[in-house]
C-alpha cells in the first residue's frame, strides 16, 4: 500500500507531541492556548450553521409508524 510521506511525518510529530505531554489532551490544549495568547492571535468564532429542514422521507420514522 502506498504511504504518503507528508502524512507519515504528521503522524510522527503528533505522536511525539502527545508523548511529551503524557497523552494528556487537557495539558496540550492549555499549552496551545498559552502559545496563542503569547502570539496575540485572534480567535475566530462563527455561529453554528443552521441545518436545512429535513425533507419528508417516503419511509416513516419508527415513532411515526
């Protein structure tokens, strides 16, 4: 199977970073937040997208049967 060298490199970096913080997602998140604050980056937040109304399915839902 063909392996993408870029993807392999990303996986290695991700594994090394996770191991550095003992696989603690909370600690890793705090480091990224501190780095973001130190670099004065702006955080972009957008309102959630509204889902289009579901079209009626020809198959009735279990609660409609």
